[in-house]
C-alpha cells in the first residue's frame, strides 16, 4: 500500500496492526549521458514498492531530492544542502511518528545521502529524548541501500562484474529501464568503461569524470536485467523489513 494512494481510515487501521513503514529516498542528479536524472529516486521507489507488496508494508512518498552537491556541475541536478535534508527528514519522520509509526526503514538509492540521513536520525533521537520519548527503545530508524542486499549484490556482480563501477551503474540504469522501458537514452560512451578516480567537489568531479560516470559501463543496461535485479532487491528488502519489524 502506498501512503499517498490511501485514505486516512486506511492508515488508522494499518496502525492498529503494525507501526512499520518503508521510506524510499533517492536523488535528482546526473547519471551519465544515458541515465535518467531521477535514477536514484526511481530505483529506490521501484524496490520499496515491490517490497511493500511482498511484506504487507506501507510505503511512504519518495524523497526524490537528496544531497547531490558533488553533481552540481551537470545541468538538471538538484541538491539539498545537508542541513536542509536533515531538517526535511526530521520533520517527515516526526510527522509520521506523531500518528504512531515507530519503525522507519529508509530504502536508499544514493550513497551520498547516507551520512546526512544518519545525522538526521541522531537529530530525531535527540529531539525525542529531550521530549522524554523513546525510553522503551521501540522507535527505530534505519537506512539501507537497495543494491546492498545479499542476493541483489550477487546478481549485480554476476551480471556486470567490474563494469558495474560506482556511479551511473548498469544495474541502477537497468532498474529504471525496467520501470520506464519507453524512455531509453542511447548515446555513445567514450571510453566504454569510465575512470574510477576520486574527486573533490563539483568542478573537480566534472574535470575528472567529464560525462558524469564513475567506473561504469551503463551501455550494458537493459530492462530485462532491471527486472531480475529489481526482483532480487525486492526479495532482499522484504526479508530485511520483516527482520527489522521482529527486532525487540
Ligand atoms: Zn545513482
């Protein structure tokens, strides 16, 4: 069930049964010459919705803009500074917590969000402690990357090997093509596998990685690979969610 397609009585009866929720979070940032700007948000949303179906979990609205400062030398990228994203996540979680939600599993599509979202979780914890809440330890927030589960990571390794790279990867582009098969962008990639060197800030990123990719060959992406990868990620995430909900 998706929160934005439910009515308030649906949420009230859901909360009478359980207090867990999946929160997809991504980014709107360049993904090389062939990947959608919305890749990270679309992939996280696809996996979270599938796992929500499989595990009977409510899926919250996708946080589609993240911390993408290092991609700002490419047009179309939108970023929240870390302090804005912390405030956004804090208000988002505390709104749902006010209704009784207590287990928040963030399903992340953008590695660059992780430090900021974890900082937001500590802000929330500090605020709840100041209010005298949370003494029972039942309230928990966690963030997982959709591509890190044991099954999905092995499917990705077997499918793309070293050509997976770390940004504008064939696996994430495949999942978006599975979700939107009519929106494929085909452009020549030169070199076929991008360099994987580190960078310092947005201008240096573009100087070292002129087409936006890092270490990847997204020409290998296909909707069919995306279907297999998404299925594996959904199974991993549904298992993870059930375990998270069973923790005491
Ligand atoms: Zn990405």
